[in-house]
């Protein structure tokens, strides 16, 4: 077996060595496992590959709260609502259902939390205990109050489907830190997938290998990852070899990106057969960790397991993990769409996620991971400060509000215990430092070491990017 060439050998000598033996193959395989080399290879697909600046974050967890979290009941304290409770707004803003009722105070009491004094309501009592880790943006606005296009914009920057989501762009730009798991993994709510299903984690026009891969936190992690019946190792190996050679022959004649992605997915799946059972084995975690995430409680078990799986995926080299809180729309609602009864709706959904999210932040901090992990909590829009229907304001719901709402971030490169922007005195419209989704996405990419204007992909005659033709990094939230 050839040994590694001596220091100072010529380029020609290195290439001759590299093609002449099993030792070279083994060495190159190990080099590919190195995350820097792997990232360089993946990023070479781009004309201007990242990193463009020193990255502050290596990995991301995004929690998507489907349905529209009420900012005025959670992270945006508006004392004026107490004063004007039960009064008329005095105008008829354009809202989704057009039913402008009376002003309604927040249903959960606000308090200043932690050393930072961030205002957070009792809707999230456990997150309130880690307020000093949070960076709250209180001046988000969207371009639509229709759930599905608003969720598309939340994830892709565009209201139409077919555009790559944030996780796919991160995968395209930075690759993965492991060759045994996907760069982008999605964990849907155990109660169902969001409206439009897998379009919410599409790679769009990017190479198909950057599509999000769904994984369950309960039951079988991934469908069909194992054969239905036992297969002898020799037969399985021969089958894989034959399939690979047939696919390669077909690929050479077609140059088909979906086929190349399918081939890559099969090769990755073979590696995942070994790795996924280990990563998804939450039983190996100790009792204290399960208590931290609330997996030992009926009301928090589902989402707690998802958060714990997300942490284990990040530890194993996954670049971007997206968790969904809430499923499709309908009746009964299994998301944050609090039209009829805010107390019932938001109380139920917050109970499911509050303890696990606080546990996730604490766990990342104690493991030393929060310094280079970015945690995002987003919702497609907020909710109105008035009731949806006229009449008694007690026990009613709130309509969609695209004009001003809150999201929060935590972790790498951010000012912690910090609030940015503001809505008006009633919490209806962003009036101070308004933040569009393009600005939010530009900031996330910046923290990953990516200039959002330079990460592009040529498609239909246009150098496409996540932030379209706009977007400004929110420098005031950076540490």
C-alpha cells in the first residue's frame, strides 16, 4: 500500500500518488470527512462561495410557530391596551377577516424578567426564566396576512411557492459537517404537517440535494430507511454496486440533477442506516436531561422530544434543524391560529413548547453549544389588538396581523437580553426600526458568515438570492 508522499513533492507527484492506491483513497476519504474540506467542496457550487466573513454561528435551530403568535400576549408589552380595553379602535384596518371588534387587553400578565428587564408575559413562564439569553425583535412586518403565502415568505422571503427555504440556502452555502447525515433536517409537529406540506422545506431551484429531510421524534425516525425484510450483507452490497453502476451510466447520458440528487440520497441513506438509530435514541439521555426538556410530562413530551432530537442532530453535524410547532389548519385547530378563543388556543400551544424551549436553551448553554448555535423562534405574522368580532371582548379571539409582530433569536453573535424595534402604543403596526423578512434572513446569513448579496444561484436568467433585491443586516442586534 502506498504511503503518503514526502513533504515537498511536486504537484505531478502528488497526483500520481493520489490515483495509485488504496492508501490514497482512504486518506482522501478522511479529508472529505473534515468539515472545512467538505464545506469547501459543497460551496464550490456557488460562484462566490462562503464564508464571506468570519462566522459567528456554525449551526441553526429554527422553531416555526404556525398560525400567528400574538405579540401583545407574549413579547410586546402594551400598557395602553389595559387603559383602552373595550373601546373602539377608531378605524377599520385591512385585516384578514375584516371583522374589527373592540380593543382587548392582553390575556397574560407581563413582567420584567432577568437582569436585562425584558418584558415577557406569563404565557411563557419558563422562557421568561432565560430572558437574558433572548434577543427579541418587536418590529417585524409581513406583506400578507394569508397563512400559506405568509409562511412561504417567513421561510423563503417570497409569498409564492417554489423558492428555496432558509435551511436549503444554508445547506447550499455551507454544506454539512458530516457525510453521514443531511445538512438540513426538518422535524414536523407530531400532530401533522403545516399547510402546503413539504413545500415548507423545499430546495426550490437549488440542487435537489439541499431539500430538507424530515425526521420524526417518535416512532420510526425516517420511513423506509431499513428494508422490509432482512437481506444478507453480500447480496445488499452487490445490489448497491449494480444500482450505482446503472445509475452512473444513466447519469452520463442525461446529466440529470434530480437523478444525481437521488443517487446521493441513496448513498446517504445507506450511511444513515447506521447513524440515525444512534442519533434518534433519546433513551440514552439521562433522567435530568429528560426532565430539562419536559419529555417526562404528558403535555410537553411531544415537543420536548423534538427539541432533544434537534440538539442531538446538531451535535452530530447537521447544519440546520427546523422544528414546527403546529400543523395544518382546520377545526379543531392544532396551531397558534387563535381566532375564537385566545386563552384556550395560546394557552394550549404555549404549554406544549414553553418548557422544552427553555430546556433547549439551558442545555445548549451548559454544553457550550450556544456560543456557536443560532436559535430562532418565528411565526408568519402576529395578531390584532382588537377582537375578531364585535361584542363581548372576554373569551374571544384575535385576527391575523401582518403589520407588526415579534420574533426572537438567541445564541451566537447576538446581544442577549435585548429588544429591538417597537410597534405603536396598541401593538398594531411596527413604527420603530421596522424589520422585513429579507432583513431577518440577511441577519441570519450574516451570523453564518454569509453575505446575503453574494450567495446567489443562477435560475431562469436571474442570479437569485434568499433576500431577492433587498434586505439589510440588523447590525444593532449583533454583539
